[in-house]
């Protein structure tokens, strides 16, 4: 009897499914309930009638009652009956149809008649409530999906019917066939009679063989399921190959035409820009993404790999491997490849070498993103995976939730992971993929409580139970798994529940072998045989389809709202800019950097515009300031103590040679480098008037310091400069009186400067003179009085001997000390010598200045080599040699600066600017302020709004 009822239901279902009007959605056959697949045509052994195959559509069956239903291709179904033809009835119907009022009545009452006919058929159907589980769910929900208004609108008008009069003869034949279908002895009558008779024998059938029939039915269902599963796998494989060929054909034309970006790629770009604009994931970012959360080692990474169909993530036994969020954008493509957002390298996921390189690269990026002293990072790694048959969506793999901080982890690791997870899940449009390990006790789970806090109603949560194969072996009560999948064990609520198997625990397993193992397990699982789990709730494939449907549903519902929000934000930012900076262009940080870069390069070029005279004057002056002390103290003063000109010149030549070989070239290069730095700094820091923008000051200072730090003077410059300086100092020939007077002037300036310094030192030693004491009421200290008495005594000694040596003899020191003691002044011999050095130095400088004045008319004697003359001006010749060496050195350094070093400095500046341009953190640090931040926000908001609008337009076009 149950077979006859099922056969009748099958015939009625097919008859109702023939009409496509009013049915809103379609679904593939493989998504129907398993029982409905087992009811097929062999249940009509006596039927010999066949009908040409019709294309029908069937509603999707899904456990996610809030998810959108998927549209699929129409399937060919063969019906096991055909109409009996009756020619006299056809002729009668044909004549009746010629009456015009029947035509008008059919047009007016067509909708009502269709509805009434459907209601009559519905009333004629037997009550199958007790066997409702046998009939597919879509039969009971059919009336909910028939749109009668659409059916009425679809009926033709009277004018259109008038044009169809020639075809009404054929309609009459259809009426004849319909009557024949319900005539005595027809398959329709037989089916309904069998149904009525089945009702009478229902109780008797239950008593006799209810349990046996159910067991047979379950076995038949499993055999049918395996049969159709193999058919579906074969069709899916063929479909996948065809799609791959189509995509490859399109891929070959990429170089010839510019392909449009896919929807998921456009959406992923929007999310990347949002993460840069709003790194803290505030309320402004409400765009959907699939957030994968779970306890550590719960298998969430394996689930993600099964969805991506590749082993792309690094693995470790019990060790935390996911140290930062990883955003994976899945899209369909001709080749199975992966690439990072900031890289152009493609990893071929069909090759094990590329898979290993990809896992290594992900691990390196994760470790580099983790700051020192931390275990996890908030920085998101963006990865795109393309391949045939992949579901389009954006998933974010988060670090696993832990209950205890172990050794080697930062103390705040647990709190950081919680804050990262909450930051992603607080988005009201984020789909939470909650991963629970089925092989451990449910009470040990932490993530379920966290998910319940973020989504109490379960409107955007999909629960996934992993390692179901281990759970079936280890769990004493299988009903516990059923409670989990039905959402009765955990306090959390979910949109849907799935059970998956993601491998045997071997990291070297391929995705294909895991899929085969998963399908084999569920085919033989007692959980499925005993109906504890439903077919649509198992396998990662069904999970992937459900998540993709939910993702795109939320995208369509929220993207336009987000576009409007960013449009309002853009208006506010533009208004703020107009009010605060009405005369300035909106330059973001990168544009400001380019502007500053051009200014800096222009300032470096300005160094080449400095006149040679200016360079040489600065170099000569600075070099003499550095070496003048050495020349006076170590060369001139020792040589001047000699008794004759020969000894003087010999001493000078020796000391000049030593100085040139060891110190002078190095000092000259140091002076040149410092001079270049000073001129470069002057050009970089001097204000440019009204055009000066202080927002670049920090950047220019940093560029200057880094460029100077990198610049090194040419090492060969010292060697060539040493030869030039040595030759210049060897020359003693003064060619004319002008050079002679210039040397005298140079010597006088130098000696007067030294004399002034010496006078200042003596004044500090002996204190103020009587004029300052009377005018400023300043007194002398005890030590200054002692030094003053010592000074007076030493001046008497010099007056007694005009040609006294530079150093005091011991007996002279004793004489001075005793003379001071006789006046009641106790003095130390060291103090006497120290005071003598300054007194004699002042005496020597004054004597040298007097001698310099006498040598003004000595050029004539110099030309005669001072023959027959008591005047000797060898010190003038020394200062001329020094002056000429300074001029030649300055000229040489100037040529090196202009021809070599300025260009090398410009090259260093360009390299520094290029490095800074690639370092976003450096730019953020050096280009700061409200103006910069406002321009940055404007740029990001405009870019996000434009991307969203382009995405919305593409989304509408796809519909």
C-alpha cells in the first residue's frame, strides 16, 4: 500500500511540476531529501506508456531557512504515462471552441478557473500527514511558492486570443487527452484508486510489516543515494572541466582586451581599503565578511583549506600557527593559483613546491607582523585564491582562542586574541563561522560563549562541528552529536549547523583524498543511516555553498546602506576642508611627499649654482680657522726662536713636511665636507617667503640628516690633495709686490688676533686693571693679586733682556720667587712658568708685529735675497707660503665639490627619498598635522565610495 501511495504522490508531483507559472525558485535534484530520490519509476511495473522528456524546476532544500535559494539548471524527467486519444470528443471540443463567447469567457475567467482547479486537485489528494517524511518538503510548501497574481498577469488578452484561433484545434485534442487520462482504466484512475484502497488497509499494513518495510526502505534509500551521488559527481566533474575550458579561453585573450574585475575581487578591494582607513574596525565598517573563529586546534584552518581546495596554511602539532588575521578572497578562475595583495607572484596550488613556498611565505609574514614582546598581531595578511569551482566569498581566519597562556607566550596573548576576535565579530553584517572540535568534550569549548555574546540571536552564525569521525568513535552516546547539530546542547543559537570531516590528522594528505575520505565516512556513518544527521548538513561542500549564499545575501542587503554612509561622510569632510583650508589644494600624504620631494631636489640642484668665489672664500676661511693654531704654535713660534735665517727656514720646511704628510689633507677634506653640509642645510632650512610650507620641515630635516649620514667623501681625494699641498708649500718665490703686501696683511691679521687672545688670557689671570676697578667697582682675588705681582716681576726680566729665550732657566725662576717672597708674596714655581708663557707670548707677538711693519719695504731686499741688508723677512715668506697653500687647497676642494661631491650628494638624496617613499610609517611620522589627516580621510572616503558604487553597479548588472 505504501508503494501505491508513493507512486500516486510521485505522479501528482510531476503533474504539478509541469506548470512553471508562479514558482519562484529552482533547485538541483541533489539537494532534495534522500527519500524523495528513492521514489522513481520502477514502482510502476505495469506502465508501458512513455512521454517525451519535459524540463521541470524544483525548489532548493536547505537547512538554512534564512538563506537565499540557489538557482540551478533545469533537469529532464521522464513521465511514465501518455494520453488516450478520442477523436469524436476532439471534434466536439473543436466545435465548441469556435463559439466566441467561450473565448471571451476563457480570457476573463482563466485565472479563477486555474486557481479553482488547483484547489480541487489539492482537496482530492489523500491525507499523507503520517507519511509526510516520505514526500519531499517542496511538495508541502508548493502552495507558498505559487504566485496567482503572476499567473493572472501571464494569461493573454482577448486580442491575443483572437490571433490564436487557428491553434485551438490542437487545444481540443489536449482536452481529449486529459479526459482519457482520467477515463476508466487509465493510469490516473488506477493511481487514485490505489491511494483510496491504501487508506483502508493502512492499519493492517502497519501491524504486519511496518518495521521490515522501514528497514527495506532505508536500504533502498542508501542504494539510491549512492547511485545518484555517483551520477552527480560525474556531472559536476564534467561541468568543472567545461567551465575550466571556458575560463581558459577567456584567459588567453587577456593581452588583447582588458577583462572586467570579478565581483568578489572588487568587493575584496573595498575591504582592503577599509582596513587601511579604519584599522580598528569601528562602526563605519559594516560590510560583510566571513569570520572564522574557533578554539585552538579545533580545525578551523582545515575547514578553510577545504573550502579553498588547497593546503595553503602552515601547520604545527599543537603549536599556535595562526598569529595574525589572514583575509582570503575566494574567486573562480581558470587556474588554481594564489597571490598576495602586495605581490605579483602567483603560486600554482597544483604544485607541491609552490604550496610549500606559499605556506613558508605566510609564516614569514605572520612572524614579521608580530611586534617584539608579543605573540599575535592585529595586522591583516591579504591573500587571493582563484580556481575552478570555488565559491566566491571573503573569509578571515583569526588566531585560535586559548584558555591558558603557556610558556613562550606574551602575558596578554589571551586578551589580545579575544579583542581581535571581538573586533571582527562586532560588525553586524559579519558572518561568524563558529568551529567546534567534535572530538573533545563540548564543555571545554570557549569560543561558543564568545560567539553567543557577539550574536545572541544567532542570525549571522553558522556552527560547524569538525572531526565528526573521531566523535562517532569516541562519544558514548551518538545522540549527543545530534543534540549539538540541532542546537540543543550549547546555549548559543545559529543560522545553520553542519558536520564535517577535514582529514585523518596527517598534514601531508591532499585535498582530494580528504574529500574522498569525508564522503566515504558519511556514506557509511550510523549518524546518517539513523537519521541523526541530515544529508544537507554534512560535508564541507554543502557548508561552502551555504556560507556563500549567506555571504552574498548579506552583501546585497548592506552594501547600498554602506555606500550612503560613506557619501555622507565624504560631504562632511569636504565641508570641513572648505572652511579650514579654502585656498589650498586637497593633497594627501603621498601627494605632499611628492611635492616635498621636488622641492628638496630643487634645493640640491641649487648647490651647483653657488659661485666658485663663494665656495673658495668659505673653504679658505674655514680651513685657516682649523689649522691656524697648529701653524702658530707648532711651526712659526718654534722656528722664530732660532738665531739665524738658515735655521729658521730649515725648521719651517721640516715641520711643514710633517704636517702635510699626516694632518693637513685630512683636515682639508673635513673642512670641505662640513662646508658642503652647511651650505646644503642652509638651502634646505632657509624660509622661502610666502611660499614656504612648514609642513615639510620635519621631512626635510630627516632627509638632510640621512643623506649626510650616507655620504662619504672620495677616499682618493686626500692623496691627490696631499701632493698639491706639498708642492704649494715648497714654493718660496713671491712674484710681485702685491703678493708681498698681501702676505704682510695676512700675517698682521693673524698676529693681531693671537695678541688679542693673549691679552684676554692675561687679564683673566691678573684681574681687571685700575680703570675697571674704579669704573665697575670690581676687585681682584688673592690668586689674581699673586699673578699680578708675578707678572710685574717677569716684565722687569724681559726689559732687562730684549732677546730672552722663550723659556725661563731654573736660576731665573728661583730669582723671581725670592724677589716675590721679599715683598711678602709666596708663589709656586709652576705658577711662575705658566705666567711667563703668556707674558713672553705677548712680548713675542708685539715684536713680530713691529718686525712685520718693518718688512713692508723689504720686498726689494727679498728680491736680492737680503744681501747687504740687516733686514730678514723669512716669517713673511712663511705666511705667504701658508696663504698660497690655503688658496690652492680651497680651489682644489671647490672643484671636487662642484664636479663630484655635489652630484654624489644629490644621488644620496634621491635614494633617501625613494626609501622614504616606500616606507609608509616614515611618511606618517614626518608628514603630520590636521591638514594632512583630513586630506588622507578625504582620499580614502572618496576611493571607498567610488569602489562601492562600481561594485553596486556590477552587482545590479549581474542580476
